[in-house]
């Protein structure tokens, strides 16, 4: 059986020493405001921070876009990816937190993830 006291605790733990009402208990505790923390990346929808990427909701960065030449045909596995044809030119950029083996590729108004190994990055 535990005595209700801890080593180094000189205060009594008897019910008489405890505050008698929630208002008294709240008044004796330090008021510390709590702010919910939500991980976000500036300029990127929360879907990217949560690991679900919808390239159609992502805007290209103001700088950091590059041209790339496609080396091989690539068939998109789902709607988040962009199908590629060998020798075409596309614009690519990366997003914070994105898998480094993939980039966002744009061709006209089409946008999607593309594998880096299928590209020759140009200046």
C-alpha cells in the first residue's frame, strides 16, 4: 500500500488539504494557455503535410522550377501521377517533405508526380 506521499514531498495529501471546489483548484494552478499545434508547410495544402499528395491542389514555387527532358515513356499508376512520353519537355519542381525520388511535373495544364529516374534535369 502506498502512503500517498512521495520522497521530498513535505505537503500533506489528506483530503482536508485539497482545494474544496474546482474554482479554488483553478485559482491555485498557474494559467497556461494552450494552442493547438498543426504541422503545416507554407504555401502547401495540409494534404501534403499528412502524406497524401494531390498535385492538382499544389501551386508551383515562385522559384526553383526546372525544365526536364523525359528519357523513357512512363505510364501513370494513378491520378496523382503524370504520364510521360520519351523526349518530351516538362517543367518540374519539388515540394518540402516530398519523397526525393519524385518531383511534381507540369505539361500545359496537366500536373502530377513523376519519377526522377525518368528525367534528365536541365538548367
